[in-house]
């Protein structure tokens, strides 16, 4: 670890999570809002984990839907067979997705755009394979899980718990010596090797962890939606979604993906309802604007505003 | 017994022989200078020893341990580390964090927390007061010191210095030359240094080898090498020798 974990920061973080956990108990929110928030928590967990690879290591994956889908279908199959209760099925889903993510090893020799293009290929190939693998995924008609209103209601706290843990993990990762090595790999993979950092090892490790968390998220999503199909879970939209959330919030920042996921979910929910054919185009435009003008996304914008406010205050004082 | 032994080391890029059967040995606590005109294969030699490039032929041994065909990061852990002629700090990490990343890979050669050892190394190279700055805010001399600090943080047994002094003003050049000598004397590292700044090579090196067109054309004490006719020809062209 670099430095000690500040107690105040941990307390504040735990406080925020506890407040959010208390919301449905204290305020009577509509089932719609309740579910939307649950979905947002899942996306927060997924985008935070995507950011470990895309933001910290700098390897932008357009194929995380593969792990999301595998997690979703593994969890669904385990729940349907009655082998495991839902929470254990989600964990198993995460483990399977993590192991599958290790299969990215050969791709991780590639860097930058080459890696990204390879992940698009693998992501799309997995969508096709799992759509045809009817025995496992139910093919294009998908799988239906038993409707469980109580579990769906409780998913709010499962989702929040997962998002809270992954957020805490991101923060620790960024501050740890492991995180330093990831940033070194991102900056200059050869110079990192010249001071002893094995890019191969750390990229495999982080892709595995990131894939496991996204798989876990997929497992929760299966229970949340209760009906899953391969073209949705393995869809390119999903992969793009993880990229967008992290980029909107601030690529490589610790908590940016949380902001990004919230904005993404809100936009998606409103646009999908009214302009289903427009929303991907809007995301594309948003992505271009952010990359051109504020590469650190909303986090960068926030920092810039804070600086300006501080400067204005100092100006007034003198 | 030599610390580092290079035998018949060669590298071809297509038809070009960048390095052609070079042999050298480095003794414990020795400073070996490597000189030669541009394109002589000096940096290629370092890249091969450090594992950034795979040799076409030849062997590198650290003591009994073969290093050729090991990946770069394992060679560092074995105790051989290089610096780059064009400095390559991690721009997204502070000066201290830059050194810390390296300090994590000292193998069994150092004990204690990496950040503490990194801070000690920054103190040694004279960057302690800039530990929390970003590398981009340092002067060229500062970045060269950081490059040195990062290499020293792995507690190397063999240090490969690629033009650490070149490009600096006379005062800084002298300060860095002094630092290189202190690395050998106080930290016990053996050093191979590529350098164009002749006064520095001549005063620091115990021995010098000369490369030209990938071949080793001379070897000896600094005084012997400067009198060598082949060396003068390589630098000044045939007939250039007085």
C-alpha cells in the first residue's frame, strides 16, 4: 500500500452507501424507481470493473458482454436446475466468467486499438456461438427464470452491496502498489518491463478479476430481469455500454464510472422509451465530444469547475 | 570470476547485422565503457542483455545463470537493469511512484517496504525534494536522475547506462559523472556505460570496448583505446589517424 487508508474517507464512503441503502425504507419510492436504481447499481459495478482494465491498465475492451452473458446464463442455469440458491449461483457465475476471461491471454499481447479490435471480434463471435448453443442458452428464445417478487425487491440491496464493494475495491486498487504497476503498464509497457513489471501477468490478472465481477453482475442481471436472451446479454450494445459509462464518468478515475453509469442508465431509460433508434447515435456523439473536450469525462468537468470556483473565491478575497 | 559474461552475442534485422559476435566480461564492481560511432550497435547490445530484444545468436550469463531468452522483467529481477538514452519516466505517476514501481522488483536483494526504499534512492540521486512532483515538471537533468533512480530502485547487480550524461550542460554532466562513481563505490553495482561524452568515459571507466558496425574493434584501458589506430579510423574515417 502507498500510505494508509484514511479512516474518515472509509467512514464517509460507508455512510453514503448506508444512506442509499436506507432510501427505499425511508422514502416510499415507486417500484419503477426502485427497479431503475437496482439496474443502476448493477451497471455501476460492471463499469467500475471494466475500468480496471480499460482505465487503469489502458486496455479498452469492447468485448466485456461475453463475460456478462456467460455470468447471466451460468447463474440462470444454476437457479433453474435448483442446484444453488440465487446468491451462490451469482458467485459461481462470477467464477466461471473469471476463468473464461483468462482465455483473453493471447489477445493481451496486443495493445491499444489492436487489442480493442480483437475484443470486438471475440465479443461478436461469442454472441453468435451462444445464440446457436440452444442447449445452454435456449437460443434466440432465451431463458425464463421463475418470477420471484421478493428476490427482485431485495436485489436493490444485493446490487448496492456489490456496487459498494467494487467501488471500495477500485479505490484500494488505485492506491495499492498493484495499481501503480497497472498505471506503469498503461504509460509505457516496455519501460515497465525494464523495471521488472510483467505486463503479461498483471494484464491476465486484471482481465480475470474484471471479467469475474462483470460475470457476477450478469448473474444478478439474470435474476433482475428474469428473462434473458443471448442477443441481449452478449450484444454489442452491452459491451459498448461498459465503455461508455466509464468514458462518460472519467476513464481511469476511481469513482468516475459510478457517475457515468448513473447518467447512462437515466439517458438510456428515457431515450430508449421515446427514441429507440436515436440513442446509439447520441452515445456515439457523446463519446466523441467527451474524448475531444474532456478526456476525464464528468470527473474532469467537476475538477475543472472546482478549480474555477476556487480561483473566483481567491480573486474576490484579494 | 566475472559477474556478467557475454559470448558471441549477435542480432540481425533482416539482412542487417546490428551486432556481430560480441564478447565481453564485466567484473564485480567494474565500470566498463562502451563507445563507438552512431549506429555501431551499442544500444542494441543493451537491448539484448536486458531482454528487450531476443538475440539471433549468443549467450549472456549473470554468474552461472543464463539470461538470454529470459523476458525483460525476469532479467530485472535477476539483477540486471538498463536505463534509456531517451528517458522514459511514467508521466502519469509521481517521481516517488516511478521509483516505487521499480523498487517492487528488487527480488531478494533488498528488504523493507518498496516506497521507503524508493525514497532512499531518490535521496541518493538528489531528487528527494521533488518526490511528489510529476516527471513532466522536471528538467532534463532531473529526468535523467529519475531514470537512474528507477534503475537503482531494483538494487541492481549490473547497471546498463545508456548515455546518461549526453545532452547535459557541463555542471550537470560533472555532477552525474560523480553520481555514477558513487553508485559503484557506495551501492556496489557493476556498470556498463554507453557514452559519447569522452572526458566522462575516460575518467570513469576501468576498461573501454569500442564497437563499430556491430563489431568489437578494440578493448583496453581508456588510454590504450584512444591510441588505437582502428578506433581513430572508425571515428575519423580511414587515413584520419595522424
